[in-house]
C-alpha cells in the first residue's frame, strides 16, 4: 500500500470517527426549527454584563474544586502537583476532552503529571478515578431526578444504565486490554508494572467522604450557573428543580452524538422541561445559553492553558526529547 493510500485511509477513519458527533448539530438545528431560534438567542443576549461576569467568576471555584480533588489523588498516589498546576492541567484537560465521548480525552491529563518517580499507569489511575467521581455523582442525581421529578420512566432508566455500562466497559478495556500498553509505548520507555495503575486507582478512592463533598460542591456551583441563567431568562424555577433537571439532561449529553453535548443536552432539557410544567423552548434556551456563556469560555481558557502554559510546554518538550 502506497503512502498516499495509507494517508487517505487514515483520513477516512478519522472522518468516520468524527461523523457521529455531527448528529448533535443537526439535532440543534431541528430544535431551533421546532421551538424557534429567537428565544435561545434572546436569552443569551439578555443575560446582562454583571450576571455574565458573575457566571464567568463561578467557573474558577467550580473547576478549582475538581482540580483540588484530583490533586489529592495525584499526591496521595506518589505524584507531586501544586494547586495552580492542577488547575491549569484541569482546564487543559477540558479542552482536550471537548471532542471525545464522555470527555474521554481528559485521560491525557495523566501525561502532564508523569515524572521519573510517578509512572504513567499511576497517573492514568488518578484521572480515571477522578472521572468516576463525576460520573457516579451525575448518574446518582439522574436516578433521583427520574423518580422524584418525572416518575418511573423506562427510557431514562435504560439510558442511565447504558451510559453506566458503556463507561464500565471502557474502564475494563483500559485496565485489562492493550490500550494502556499502547499509551505507554507511545509516550514512555521502560514503564513501571501495571500494578501501579490499580494501586493508584485504589488510593484515589481513599478519603472518600471528602472527595464526595468536593464533587457535590463543584456540581452545586455549576448548577447555580444554570439557575442564574434560568432566572435571568424570566423562569420561575427552584434551584433544586433546576439542579435535578439539568443533571439528568447532562446524562443524555454523555451519549457520543455531539461536541460537548451540544444538541443532545438541548433536546433532553427541552423534553424534561416540557414534562415538568415548563416549555420545551425554555429548556432549549437555558441549555443553549449555558453552552454559550459557560462551556465556551471554559473551553477557551482550557485551550489557552493547553498551548500557553509554561509547565505544559515543558512537559511537551520532554516528550519530544524522549519519543
């Protein structure tokens, strides 16, 4: 096979992998067609400067709480990272995970905390444990939402189970399959035994109550941002109701059909709002406003951290010297 054929085949595979993500864009276009595009755009425009700046400021404690939780895992497992470094890397991880199902791209956060004393396996163990705290919290709140807000729904229960099953299968493949070896061979030579991975995974779940509290506080702040958007948009909704509905919509957003949940989250929240006494247009507007006013700014900061952070550039240089 010629080099040109190989490159063409590789490009075709990349297109086929990315193609399912375009479904979210078409879903969003369809939602705008059904509910109208003016309401979501008007909600974004009418937020106001002061509320928008307040929304932006809340991103710092939200991401810091998660980054601090991960820092505890890394340092307890044998690594060494400061609060500022963990915050930078966490923002960068968000940028790397924006285009991957379930934000799987955040696994490459592990690369930035590896050194001669902290192997890649251990770093991966901490990142997976960190994502499991988020996923577990989200699925738990989603289950509560299902039973207390909209009653027993087989559709939502099946989706929650499907997300859990896919996530669990992915973790098993990572642990027992060849993926870990491929990542190791790509970035490092003479890596430590796989036992380091399971050790770090177990250690990361130590001091479980504190990490659950940090997770709850982080999601509490994020959902407060959603609540502010809804209130500024003229909705009469409680914080708890907003918290439960948006968390359930975020479970739908984990499906690998969009970029950072765009489209799938709007469809889910529109439907959930419509069966909870609100209009579908309000749900679509709140979700779209959250994407524009919160997700995009956080992603831009993550891109800046990814490309302009001195500590991350230093790691990239080290990898280039040791292919």
